[in-house]
C-alpha cells in the first residue's frame, strides 16, 4: 500500500512542476537616411570620418531616451558635432563605448 508523504511540490495529491524558459534576443538597428546611407562626418574625437546620427537615432541605437542622449552630450561622454545650421550629430562609434 502506498502512502502520500507531505511535500511542498505535492498539493492535493497532484505533483506540480515549474519550468522556467529564458529567451535571449540580439537586436541590430541599422540607422540610414532615405537614400539607405549613413550620414558621415568628421569626428574630431575619433580623428576620422565616422557614421553620424541624430539624437533620435542615437537613442534608438543605444536603447535610451533622447533626454539621456542630451545628458551624455552635455557631459561630453559621447562624440558629437553641430552642423552650420545647428543640427546635432553623434558619432555612432562613441555610443557603444
């Protein structure tokens, strides 16, 4: 004759099993203009011509908000330049540093 022993996994005579599933996703964001080209400009910090993006695209690439990007610019923790007409551009290479 079988006897049911007290066990936390057994509730009401039913054995319960817990399965945990972890899913990892790698995402690549390609930031290009309407002609499918990245804007390239001189990055004085890198000392070469590099792909440059707007703060909105930089935020999407870095996975942060535009406000965070602006804070990074003010703290000079990313490479950036301003065009003659006042457009802010950020060096893509400094976003992953």
